[in-house]
């Protein structure tokens, strides 16, 4: 598979267009700029089959309506965040022009912790990591993890919006810290990083700095 990073919207959300060997695409967190996403896929000769969302905030799902209209792609979100997909006003969407044209809708598939989302040679395992929202989840591949807004390079997601909980987020970060092996972390905003590096340096991961100073 091939991972294309496509920043979108006012908050520069990282939308990931994952291309399978069969030239199909799983799009993760299509937050805005449906036109740009469609043009990119057309130019690359790939067909959007699935829209997968790490959580239900407006800046991660704002392009959903238009993309579904144009591609008939199936939508996926954790069951606890489907409410945000249906009722975007819970995520302050009205304040952002990039969300214009979004119509609330149920997901085609509500995934759960431990599920595997598969398209051709693409296979991602769901780990439920609440805290940023009730349904926030990370998606674990062979060498990569799509972390949404749960974990960033050197930081973590905010917990003061609808469904957020700092207590739950810290529990989720502990789960992530216990993942064995190393992975490239493709985050919801900002630069990608490595799991090993975040375990050593990210103050929210509960580790220490002894081996880097």
C-alpha cells in the first residue's frame, strides 16, 4: 500500500489517502476539501472505496457528504462517535467555513475495539483510545499507526470538548505505550513521528528522558 498525506481545512488536518495495490483507496479523516481529494485520486487513477474516521470532530469528517455523493464510498467510525457524525453542531462546526455542505448522517459501519478494517492489501486493526472524544480510536497497520488526535509528536489531543476526558486519555496513552515494536505514527495534525521516540520523550506517555540526555 501507498500512504499519501493530504493536509486539509483551516486546521491543517492530515487526511490520509491510502492506495491499495489494486488502485483502490481508503481515505482516513477526510476533514475538508472534497474537491481536492477527488482531483488527487482522479489524477492518480485510484478509486475511493472507504472513508474511515478516527473520531467525529468536524475537522476530520467535514468532506464526508460530498465524497459519499461523488463516490458512494462506505463510511466507518467508532460507535461512540457516530453521534458526532449525525449531529455536527456538537463539535462547533458552524464556526468553520470548511464544514459548509456537510449533512449529518449515520455511518455505514460502526467499528469497535479489536475490529480489523480491510481493503484489498490494506489491513488496519482498531484500538479504542477514548479521551479526545468518547470514540477516538487509533488504527494499527503492519508498520504504521494512524493516531488521529489522540497522540501527536510531543503532544496529545485536547480533552475540553464534547465527550473529552483527561482521565480516559491518560489511560489510552498507557495502552499505546504498551504496544510492542516500533511504528511510524501518522498523526491527525503536524508531523509524523515514531512510537519509540514518543515513548522516550513525550511527557504524556509516562516515560523518562534518561536515554536521550
